[in-house]
């Protein structure tokens, strides 16, 4: 188990998709149910490039023939090779947020800021702020996962239609109160309380 745990790709799979019987531990001595994954050489050219939409559910065993997983996109480069766009040009869909290139995720984890979500099904808008431990990365991932703490208006919508962008990038040490104050300023300027999803 300790030898397996040293492999970065195995740790990523475990931390992202693993099942720990409720132990919640990252101790390598804890018993875990592991996926028995084998690389399919016929798909090697798509490694790190293929993005599918597969809804996460409490079912940890899925038969491939029953899994609806349409292809969202095939990147021209592998996920670790795609350069991080400038913050004011980054506009990922929910599907991309679920499968962010490693370097994009690292940048979003460092950045605090004010962000915009547009529901592309009807154009409804939501303004949020990020200042927690994982900053923008954590907030965006919570939105696509419908995690607790997300507003009632957003929770009633299908996150697959969400498109994200950053309105204002803030310093990694920006204080919570300052970030929230800027968030309210953006809500006022864009009227997302009266005509958006910030009710």
C-alpha cells in the first residue's frame, strides 16, 4: 500500500474518486477500496486530452455499457501541457472545471477574487467571491458539485450549463471582509440581486 501511495497518479485517482468507507483518512495504512484501472493502449493518444461528462453519483461501481459519458472536448495538448490563460481570458465551462488542466487548477487555487457564473441555458447571472483555503478553485468546484453553501437559486439549476469567469483578481492574502465588500460592489453594479441569481 505504501508503495502504491507514492505514485502521484494513483494518489490523484484516490483523492478524486477513491472510496474510504467513511474513514476520511489519507493514511496509507488505512484500508481503501481501489479501482483496478488498466491503460488501454488503443486510447493512449487521448491520454490527458479527452474530457467526458459523467455525473458523479453515490454509486461507486458503474458498468461502462450503462454509463452515459458524452465527449465534451478533446484538447489539442495534454492537460499538463496547456498553458494557463490570463485570468481575464479564462472562461471555462462546468465540464472543464471538473477536469481542469493541472496548471490551471494550481493557479486558481492561489487566486482570490470576484467571479461571474452565467447559466448559458437562459443567461442568468451570479456573482460570487473566493477567499477560502482553495480560493477560486474550491469555489468553482463546489458550484459544479452542487456542494452545501451554494445559494438556493444556483442549486435549482443544472451546473452543466454554467460558464465561469473572473471579474476581479485579488491578492492571495486579501482579507475576507475586503473580498466580500468588493463582491457586493459588483452585485450592485451588475444588478444581480434584482435581475440575477444573488437574491
